[in-house]
């Protein structure tokens, strides 16, 4: 499931391109190389990369032009590789939508740090307008049926998710077993309220115990509540 991020190295200097490729693959990335500006532009649009390292000086189309055109169609992260002291290229690059830049000659660690920084920020960003609910270190995305604890995806069954969402949406109110049963299992569920306790214990195992936190609390004689 954890697929390696794919980095597109657009660089016409063979040695630099190869050096970046070997280094980034050793660090756990997939890579592809392109040395021609025009082809690079086409490949960025057609293929799916997680990030582009984009040299400024390239044959057929320069990096700034590529960046400007790509931004009309895509928000793939772009790090410009600029010549040392070429302030204008850096400013232009950022103005037309590059996410960051690295000046040549660069240390491989610096490139890696920039790549990781951008990919991390990107993972943390919620999708635009997407609803999300927060309880302490837990994030819940109703639209994708996803729960993350400390940024890690937690696998929940459909019922577990619905139960957790109901509790989180009603935070800080205590919900009775009957309320939960009716809402999550429906009025026509002829079970026993024990099913609620059983599912609460599943959630605790997956969300609280595993991360050594306490979000799901029992209110004796009443029901359950979620707290930050
Ligand atoms: Ca170049």
C-alpha cells in the first residue's frame, strides 16, 4: 500500500541527473529522468509524479517556462534547480508557482530535505473544502471514511467508523447506549445494547490503546463520550 513517491528529475547535465537518481533511489524514492525541456513538460502533464526537480537551463524549453505552463494544469510540487546567485531565476520561479528552489551546486542532503518537507506538508494538507473532525491527535475524514492517529491511517470497519463519527460529532456530549444503538444500528436493530460496548472496545483497541491515549470515555450508568 505504501508506494514509493515518484520524483521526476528534469536535468540536462547527465552527471547531476544520474547522481540525483542514485541518491534518491537509495533514499527510497522512484525516479525518472528527462533532459529535454519540451518532453519534460509533456511528461509532467501526462505521467503522474509526486514531485518534480526542475533545472532552469534546458534545451527546447527552459525550466521557468515549463513551470509556468505546468501550473496552468497541475499543482504537482516543483523544486527549481537554479544557478548559484541567480536571484532573478529564484524569484521568477517562486512567482510562477514553484514550491521551492535549490541552488547549484547543492548538497544531496539539502535536496532530500526540501523534497521530504514538501511531501510531508502535502500529506498534512486537507483536501480543499473537505470536512474533517479533530479529537486530540485523531483526525476523522467523513467523506473518505478515514481515521488517522498521529498521521497514521487506522483501519476501521464501517460500523466502527460510524460509531466513532457519531461520538466525535457530539463531543463533548455524553451519548447513551440507546442513542448510539438507534443512530448507528438503526431503529430496527433488535440486538442488545451490549453490541455498543463491544464496538466501543474495538475502537479503544484501535484508537486509544495502540497510541497510548484516552479519547473514548465511559460515563458510568449513562454511556460514552469522546474527549480531546
Ligand atoms: Ca541545465
